[in-house]
C-alpha cells in the first residue's frame, strides 16, 4: 500500500457559511488548496458543451463515459491534472476536495482521482445534491486511485468533498468505493484531512454498514458513526495535524458567526497561526478560492481565485459566469502534448516548466521584495487595495447599487489579472 512519508505535511481546508452564520442571505464557500510547494496551480474556464452519444472523456488517468451535455465550469487545478482541486459551475455549484486515509486501503492502480471527481461533479451537477449523486455513481463504478503528485514516488489518498449551492451544502466523505454524505441547511461547516461525519448521515453507500460489519469494524448494533468506524485506529502524523487545523477552523467560524462575508473567509484562508495557510518546506497553499452564492436566484454568483500561491501574499480576483468569457491565458500553464511527463510511460520520469505568466511575475516580485521590507509593504498595500476595490464593486453589484454591462462582466477576471500584472512590472 503506497502512502506518503509519515512526517510529510499535507493539508487542505474547505469552509462554507449559510444563513444565519452569513451576514446576509448568501452562501459563502472557500478553500485553500495545499499541494507540493513548487506545483503550479492554474485557473481555467470551460464553456458548456454538447457531446455525441457514446462519447468518452479522458480524465487524468482513465476514460469514463461522457454525458450528453456538460455545464460551463471555472476551475483551479494543478496544471498537470485533468481534474481540479476546486471550482464552480454556471448553476452556482461549488466543490472542493481533501485527501484522507482510512481503514480502506489506498491503491496505486490508476482510477479516478478526487480532483477528477470534483470536475465531473461540476460539469454534470446542476445543484449540490445532484453533484453528490454524480460523484458517488462514478466512484462506485470506476473507483478512486492513482498518484496524486507529479512524482515517480506514489502519493495516494482517498477523498472528502465539500459541495455548496445557493440553498444548501453537503459534506461527502469516502473510503475506497464506500461513502457517506451529510446535508447542511444552515450555519457554518468546515472540513480538513480527516473524517468528520459521525452518526448524522443523510445518505450513504447501500452496502456501507454491511461492509463495515463484514470487516469487523462495527458489530451491527447501536449507533453507526462513519468517522469512528472508518477512521484509522492509529492516525498518521499528518492526520493528527489536520485535527488541530479542523478545530482552529471551527473556532474561527464560530468567532464570526452571524457576520461571515467573503472577506471573512478570505481572512481565514490567510490565517497562518492556525496552519490553515500553509508555508512549509514540502507543502504550501498553492491556490485559493472564495465564492459568494446569493440565495436570490436573480443575482449572479461571484467566484474569487488567486491563481498564485499563499493567499496572504496574493490577490483574490472575481469571476462571473456570462456568455463569451474573455480568455485569461495569463493564468493558464503551457501545454506539452505527447511530451508531457504525465502522458509518457512510465509516468513522471521528467519535469517540465508549467509556470504561467502571473505565477512567474508574482514569484519574481516576491523574491525581489523579500530583502526590501518597506517596498514589499507598499506593494502589498497596493494589491490589497485592488482586492478591496473588487470586493466593494461585487458588494454594490449584488446590492443593486450599480450594474455592469455583459462585456464588462465577460472581461472581469481578465482585467483583474492584468491589473495585478501591472504591479509586478
């Protein structure tokens, strides 16, 4: 059974706030994607599409049956992957995933990655519950597995997911092909690299309890807690660390309950004292996302992405689904076709430079400013000003204080990326 080194840091954190925890009638979703420190995360948009009957779709490692129509999606993903760490679709569905290790063994055999399931759920689910059904059906049919890092040494895990739409949220936790789901109708919830669904199970794999009984993990009597039954008896160091982050995330949500906004979630994602914002030798927060999902269906959902590492030193930039989105190639990694190490066999025997323009400029600027504290502070304040302008504009847009033309909305993310790039020249 492949597993990362027991001391290797690995983490992610997802958050959701629903009324009455939210300050207004909005669902707020957020995630930090914590990945190998030098991994590049890109932001990509795919429009809605129709597909021929019998078509297949090539995911990261395997092909699966395609559906007749896929929704438009915006994704933040490691540049070598087909799937995504987090994203949203045109119907206001948001999904993020976390790696977990349970009593079910992880396998090196190639199947669907959790990141593939994030993208497939967004492309096929018109609400959070429908996305749950998509993901669990694919999980049961194809399984999950395969290397989760762009390295020859296998790094494999199973997944938990946080899904949200305008009206509700769901936590979906998996162990191999088995799963349990919990619906959240109000308040705030977070997930980290551990199981967190106890006996409050809304839906589950049809053979979940019988499988646990056959394995000797549950005697078939009394309360059935997914966390207690499927969690490892002796937790690895990385999962013990996740408990502290999970508790810190809960505490931060409680502190702001009733007043949670997009800015609140951004601040939580930037919190380094809790470990939620990761900056270590091996792993770091390589991308972040925050989404505002108004419960008023007449208002647009707004999705903010950094497209650069470390949210405490990055800018959240807004995206809104409208027709004819202006391409934003400044945050898209180069493509290598058949020469890509993921396409060659054996995989990952070489490395390629996947840095996109914003990533390069962002990293160069930070490196140059690290020894010039005063100048760095000035640039950080300018960038924070850009973000605040965007947040204020979105707030006014959702309040009906002003409107933007369709083309202005189509250009929104592109223009914000360009504005950030200007500060790095």
